[in-house]
C-alpha cells in the first residue's frame, strides 16, 4: 500500500501561488479610484459576503438572465486585483443602470470573509453582489467555470444576456478591454 497525499487540499493555495507570482500582499490600490469607489459604497445597503460553490455560481449567472454579467475573481493579497478592483467598481457604477451586473468572487480563504475581505470591500468599494469561494477542490471549480482558465487572478468572465460565456480576461491590464467588450454587446436579448 503506497501513501498518496490528498492534493485537493493543497490545490487552491498551490494554484494561486503559481498563477499569481506577481501578486504582493497588501499592495496599495490607486488612491483616486479607491476613494471614489469607497465614497460611492457609503450609500449602499449593508455589505453581504456570501459563500459560493459551483452550483451557486451557476445559479448566480442564471438569476441575472436578461442582463450582461461580469464575474470578477480576485483576492485581497493580489496586487493586480487590488489595482483592478476600483476600476471594476467604476464599471458597475457607470454601466449598471444600462443592465450590467457585476458579481465579485473573492478567492481568499473562507475564514477571511469577515476580516480581510470585508475590510477590503469597505476600503475599495464595490456595491455589487459579493461572494467568497467555498469549494473543496479549486481545480475542479476553475475547469467547470472555463476550461481555458488556469486559476490566475484577477480573472474576469463576461456573460451575455442569455447567460452564455462570451469572453474571459486575465490581469489588471484587461479592464479597459472588458469595458470595450461590454459596450460592444447588443443592447437587447437576441
């Protein structure tokens, strides 16, 4: 009988470590957009951060049928995520009234939900549906979300009004491209 370690327990930390080598813990966000995002979020209702698994993810997409949905995967310790988050919040503020729904999914440890994740959201804004990933095997989750996704963050997935995945974006530099893609989507359901 040979010993085989349960790699599932180490899959999320290993995947995040490997795929986010450029991330630094507690990196500062761009101050102007962060301040604007925080001010905008002050008028929002109480912040809710809900655990989400694969079925919950699929249900969240389905529940917004008829709207364009942008899902943003991020972490508090990822410098590119910290940089892109206020930009995503700006897209939500500007394009939400036109039918954009932003779903924010933190890949921080579930135990960080009421600590670091809540503090991050209070600092950098949001005002949109926020989840924290709660899965046993991260690799299975990412493969189900998009077979091209290798687990790197920030990762953004754009769904059309029918709930079909149209585009995926990886990295902070992609936020401008995300905005162009959203603005180019048809205004009505096909």
